[in-house]
């Protein structure tokens, strides 16, 4: 069973930066499209960004130009560099697969990102 462990969240002022990390157990990581999702209080979980096994990336309009997703397959790790953070980026951030079947692995505990104005 794949396990996902997210880290790197915290409290930051608007305009600041954070780098999130997600480590996945299991040897099938490299073939999957991976994504970062977030869930703000009272809102549904949304896909923020994704990266394919060939490192093609996609971003939600709300984060385009500010967030950068990357992956290191040898380390079974996916990263999310978040710059120019805004209060509306406040949420719990999760990683999971993000291919045609969506998120197929058990969710990790997520990492809290709080952006103060």
C-alpha cells in the first residue's frame, strides 16, 4: 500500500514563499502523474497542479505563474514551490496521483499552509 507524507507547510505573510514536499512509498511512483491538491475550510478539495512522468506540468489558473511543481523519481518525491503567496492560498495541501483516474492512493495527513495578510 502506497503511503504519502506531506511536509513543508507553515505560517507565512502574504508575498512570502514555501516549498512543500511529498514523499511516496512504493516503486510505482515514477510512472504516475502526480498532483498537489488543497482544501480550504468549507470548500471541496481542488487540484492545484500536476506533473506527468515526463515532467509535463499543469496549473490551476489561480496559481499559475506563482507555483512550480517538480519531481525527483529516484527519491519518490514531488515538490511544490509556492511564491507570492496570498491569503486565499490558505488550505491544507495534499499530494496524490492526478492522472485520468484522479487520486487513487490513500490520502496522507496533508500539510497546513496559512498565509496572513
